[in-house]
């Protein structure tokens, strides 16, 4: 390599210490977000590609879960909305934002209402 030339690393081939440090930063960002939101009972997955936060059904009724998604969405700079995609998550309330430079996906399940 010539002096001053930048080294290029293929994603996923970084040394383990670098991958660990990056994952620790995601975990810290997730913890900071949870602390700032002050919402208990969330399920959190600080992954390599994003921080996923579920407001599970046991965390309250639909209005209180929707309020929790809205609170987290505000902290990540986005708006909650129903999932329009077909499939089992259609209608779930979700939001996609950023926190401390990390993508964040927030969601809560919404049970389908039986036809009346």
C-alpha cells in the first residue's frame, strides 16, 4: 500500500475488536434511548443493522402502547404509522427513525378485529 492510500475493508470482514466496539456503541445507544424514554417493559434488540424496539402486548392496552411508540418515535425524529404492507404485521403501529446515528425500528402489534 502506498503512503496516504486508504485501506478498504469489505463489510463484515473487520477485525473482531472493531466489530465488538461497533456493537457496544449500538448497545449503549439503545440503553440511552430507553433511559431517555422512561418506558418499562420494552423488548429491545440492538443488532448490527438497527436497534429494534417492540412495545409488547403485555405492556398495556392498545392506546398506551401506541403512546409508547409515539414517545419513542419523537425521540428518534419520526412519526408512528400503521404498517401498510400485506401480511401478519399489516396494521401494526410502527416507526423508523435514528438515534445517535443508528437506525431504530419501533413497533407494537395490533390484533385484527373480528368482522362484526
